[in-house]
């Protein structure tokens, strides 16, 4: 071992933070594919569509025009104006540009928010199933995630009782995500108001509303976000969104948020000492996404809906799986509890979603993410942001693999 390696020590802050289970499964699938196995990877939540052409053109034009210098830390004036207009047009929320922060993906917005507000031991209430990264981002920022169970019978929505029971004097945030990754859970305005009622008694608790899947909805109802739906909470809500999912722009790394000025100023200070601000070219592309034609979004959502329907129908018909169609986001999240206790042809007994995912990877060559990654150990996640033909073949193979269990 070299001296440098021997002397290496991780910070306490980073101890226990590893590459996420989702990335681990994707890498396992990539390795198997490289070995020549016919793997279908349904692990990552990333649109298979290309970024629409008018958005790419805007980036090329920005480059050609020399828009290649450090942008303002909180975002370009053009993108902040586009974000202000987006919130007005789509969410009936009025913000000024100094209430907007543009970051390198929605993920960096989350990081900035927690980095800027959490002291060691401060708590963040997170309903399960949750997006895997939430817990580790909170931990990296010295916070303590407080996971609140939800049930499939309640549509994976947090209840007022569960929220009330989770709040302590250390609670700083409630983190909401609807449509949710991985469950697809959505709220009606009445359901959201009822769930958040306990916050009236806890004025120090803020709400972070992760709206990244706003446009990917199949329930036909209005989009429901805390700042608009519960005006009493507006002064303590951070509304998070981005272009990754709606516009198939995951690689461009642009997310944004709107909230009270002191919070945005603190988050901007945090960002100023990490990235200095998001890529200027990508910000120009995001302006085109938010202000340009929106038909591309509806076209992609129509395809996600078709895929959701075909996958849910196919998997729900498999004995041992239960797969009600989710209201939004591009995942399906079947329960596989009905397979627990069954035996694989190799003689192993399936006792967890991790066992099921491992069996599906080995026997069906289909990579799914076990629910343990999301705090929901009886489910697994399939991304429907994958090619339709792959999804059809994957469902056929999953059904065959399940039929081979005894
Ligand atoms: N929030 C949720 C719920 C997500 O699923 C994701 C991406 N998987 C993000 C935030 C991060 O999005 P971005 O690509 O903009 O960083």
C-alpha cells in the first residue's frame, strides 16, 4: 500500500455515505452486459428520449454568441426571469427574481438547502418510500433523516397523524415529493391540506416541495404544490423543480427553486463556495425549455402513460406481484411480497425485495431496483423511461422467471 493510501482518512461527515444502491445495481447490470449477457436495464430514472431540438439549438446559439463566461451565482437573469414566469403560468405562484436560485440539477438545490440550514442533529422528516439520495444528502449536511412510513393502501401519502408523531423540537424540514419517486404518489389539494395540518402548530418547520415530476402525471387532476395549495405555509416553503425529467435534460444539470429571500440568499452563499453557479450554456438551454413550445412534454408523457399501462397490466397478472398504476412519475412500483417464501430453481428462498431483484437479474437478465433502496422493502422499482420494446420483453421475462419459482 502506498503511503498516500495508508494516510487517507475520510471525514466523519462522509463516513457511511456510499454510492447509492441504484447506481450499484446499474453498475452490476452494465458489467453483466459487458460480459455479453442480454441485460435489460430498468434501473435508472432517466428519460430515454433525446432533448428536444429547439433546446439543443438554443445551447448551440449561446455558445456561438460567446455566452461562455462565469454566470451570476444564483443563475442568469434570463433563466431566473423564465423561472419566475413558469411559476406564474403553471403554478399561480408569484416570485421576484431574488427569490429564485438556479443550481446544477435539482439535486444540488437539495444539497444547498440542507447545507445552508441544518446544524448537527437537526431533523428532516422524509416519507417513505423516498428517493434514495434524500437520506444521504441530509446526512452529508450533518442532519438526521427521520423516515415516516406510508402505506400502499393510503396511496403512499403521508398522513397528518404520522407527520405529527414525527415532529420533534429538532425538526427543521418536511421533505415532500409528489408525484413521488419511486411510488408515483400524488395528492389532491384536500389530501395535501389535511396531511400538512399539523404544521400549523409547528411554525419552525419548513416544507421542501420536490416537484421535479410535476409534468409527468396521469391522474388528470390539477398539479398540487404546497406553496400554492397551502398559502399559510408559503413563507416557509421551498419549491424545487428542474428541467431534467420534463424535458429529457438529465445531462444538462439544471434545477431551480423558489422561496423566501433569506433562504435563497443562504443557499446562494453555499453555492457560491461550491460550483459558483450552473453552466452558462445549459442555462441558455433551460430558458428555451421553459419558454419554448411545450408540446414536446405532452408527447413524452403520452408515451410514459402507455408504458405505465402496459407494464402494470403485465406485472399485475403475474401471481405474487401486485402493480396498481401510479398517478405520476415514470416508475412502476410493484409489490413483490407475494413472492416471499418461494424457491428459485437454484434452491434459494426469496425473502426480500433484494432477493427478488437479484433473482430477476440472474434468471431474467432484467435489472430493477429493490425497494430497500427507497425504504420500501416489499417492492421493487422499474423505470418506464426505458424503450417500450425493452419493457415488453422485460415483463415477459419477469413473468417467466416468476412462473419458474416453486
Ligand atoms: N428529486 C427526485 C425525486 C428525483 O428523482 C431526482 C432525479 N432522480 C432529482 C430530484 C434530481 O434531479 P436532477 O437531475 O435535476 O438533479
